[in-house]
């Protein structure tokens, strides 16, 4: 149902955005071909009307018709061209739309169809008279609605139509993954596939005048239609597997875009903190971006040091514990990598020194190290923790 609706909308758009708008009639094109010498450059679109035959516009002489990106619309009532001559005929850069019984029926011994588009056509789209022993046709770099999903599939044209290469629709998104609120640039293009070499190559479709109708999921677009090769700005609004779809006639192609949550990061002022019993300090942790939400705190041993919801740490008894800082994320923001703060709590000892028994004064010894409980150590400690040197508390982090 969705695809059918998109097709209907796309067909409506074609009529509203430059395809077969204010068209001339099939009868007029028949007259233009008759009056042309050996070449005709189209300056208008053409569409079948009730006054026209349903077997198609007759071509009965050698001629080259340059479409210049204009369309010829059968209105689901008629074939487009009925080539009755055996002489050489070339059809270039024409958009064939909505034909019945095939877009082209040919008796030409040398029909060349190049850089043309066939959309909403009843298959087979090109028929070379099967009863003729000499009739032949070559289709080069035409788009029959192939996309990157089926780019190797030969279009349903007559078996005696030589096709070595044809076009297919593909799209790119740069980048392919974005966060909510972020943007990516999407471009739809036609590429050429060579069936003989099994290779793809770039193709310049600027002259084809193809305009795509755009839809999207989990984001917004800066435009509703786009020509091939035009950058389309997609801005993500919802987490998940987003997409942008380009539709032209009965053809549509969708490129996926991954929409992620916004990344977050926790920063801490200090990886270790030394406190004495009764002291308090804030953990000094921040979340980036700040609007993502609130940090959570927990103590590995709340009897040594507790922490409240605001990150305020309270020293309760001697020992060492770890404060964990976390952010679990939400619908818009991703969880952050947890951070930890080692907290060492000591008693109220503030100085260790030597007592002068004559004067009763105590002097700090700058060359000696003591544990926080006053035990003398053999030189500078190599373990993290809280120590006393020169009568002052010293925190060794590494």
C-alpha cells in the first residue's frame, strides 16, 4: 500500500514539476516529425489526447530526434512511437512515460536509442518487429528503472535489442551514521553498468532533467524534490534506522541512514582524594553535554566515605573506598563511560616529627615518610595513598 501511494504521489509530482507540463499533443509531434528534415530537436513536452491514435506517433523516414530531456507521455492509453520505416532512426535523451503495449515498436534496420528514460511503462518497453529478418535496435545508457538493488537485471525489452550497458539509480550519504540533531548530505545519481565487462562507472545525467520526489524517516529534509546529483540535507530527529527515498514514476530507491544517540562524556577533577575523618568535598565531576541529564554517584564502602546525589563526599572513618560516577543515558543521549575516584580517609593526625626533650618542641623531619597512622616508613612509599612528610599530609596518586 505504501509503495502504491508513493507511486501515485510521484506521478502527480511529475505533472507538477516540469514533466509533461503544458504539453503539446501527439498529433503535433507527428506533424513536427513530418516537417523535419533529418533531425528534430524537441523544445516541448508531448502527451496523448483522445484525438490521437493509440498505436503511437508514426515515424516513416530516417531521422534523429533529440529530446533535450523532454517527456512524451502515453497517458496509459497509447504506445509512444510506431517506427514504420526500415531506415536508420536515432532517439536521444527522451523521457518515455506511461505507454501501453510498449513504448516503441520498430521496423528500422538501425534503431539507436541512447540516454533515454523509460518509466511507468508496460513491458516489454522496446519491441523490434519479430517478423522482420533485418530489423535491429541498440539501446545504450538508457534507464529502465534499475536501482542499485537490481542493477545487473536486463530490462524487459525484445531479445533482438542489443544492450551492452544500461543505467541504474544509487545514492550516497556522507556520513552514513549521525547523531540526533546532526545532518548528513544525501545525493542520488545514475550510474552506468556494462553487462559485458560486469563493471559500473560514473555517468553524467544532468541533461536528462530527472527530478526525484523525496520522502524520509526519522529525520527532516531541506527539500521535497531534487535533481540527480543535487545535495539533499537530512537532519536526524529520532534514534534508529532512518532513510531517504527518491521516487521517479514507478521507481523508488531508499538509502539507509543510522541515527545514533548523542555521545556523552564524564570528566573528573581528581582520580584520588585524601580526606580526614569529618571532612567533606565535592567529587568535582561534570557531564558533557551538560543538558544530557544528571550524574549518579555510589560508594563502594559507604562506612568509610559516603556520597550524595549531588556528588558531595563525606569522610566517616579511616580506610580507602571508591566512588563511582556514572550516566546511564536516556532516549536522546547515550550512556557515558563510568569514572571512579579513590578516596582515602585518615584520622586527624596532622604532623609527625622529632621531640626536643630540652625545649619540649617538636620539629618536622623533611627526609622521613610516615603512614597516616604515624608508622615510620623506609623511604618514600611507592603505593598510592595518604602519607605524612614534613609534618603535612601528602597524597601519592601514582
